[in-house]
C-alpha cells in the first residue's frame, strides 16, 4: 500500500534515459517474476508468473529495439544514456519500506541477485547493442563506456563475494544440522 500510494517517478532527465532504464528493468522483472514462480513451489502461481514474465519479455524487446535505433541515429547520446542508467539502476519497488532487507532475502532465495543482474540482465542487452564494438563515439561517450566496463568488473567482484558468503552460510548450516 505504501508503495502504491507513493507512486513511482523515475525522473529521467530525458526520453533516451527513460527508454534505456526500462530496457533493463523489463528484463529484470521478466527474470525475477519467472524465478518467483519457480520459488513458490505452487503450480498455479508458477503458471501465473510464467504468463507475466512472457509479457515482460515483450516489453523488454520493444524498448531494447527502440534503443537499437537510437544507437544508429545518435550513438554517443544513446551510449551515455545507457551507461547513466546502468550505473544508477534500481529495481522497481525500491521505495517499499524495508526494501534493502527484502532485496537481501530475494537474493538469498536466488530470485534476483548481483549475478543475475550482471550476467542475465545487463550483459545480454549490452551485447545485443554491441556497446563495446561501436565506433565513432565522441569523447564523453568513450569515457562513459570506460566507466561501464569498470562498473561491470566491479559487479563481477561483488557477485563473487556474495556467492562466497552464501556458500559459506550454506556450509555452516549443513555443519550445524550434521
Ligand atoms: Fe513490464
């Protein structure tokens, strides 16, 4: 109720940024909804989530393809918008009370975590756009692209740390149970 009453405003500086954000966000929701269905261990809930995830995929394709066109028309501006949105990315629902704690539990359940975010959301879309193969960018877009590469490296390190922590706590649980 709090989330719905507060509403949501991405306050993008422009349309390009808004479109770049939703390209990633729609894929993130597709994967999170699909994994939520699986996690529910309930065949009806699972089928509902499969249906919703299929819609989210269509949303993603729509926005991703608009960005593909933007990359052809205004590559430097499009790259900058994409990088800004990757660096500032927040899942929808970030305004829910206790979101950080909830996001941690969602990650521990394997529904959505840094590994999924990096490897299954950011990378497939960035590869589709061939971001790291584009040429003829202006200096600002080149600098943005370097920041993007650093950010992806940082996410890789953070994802490995998280995986090590989860593996450690699982081992501790098994040891306690034994
Ligand atoms: Fe959607």
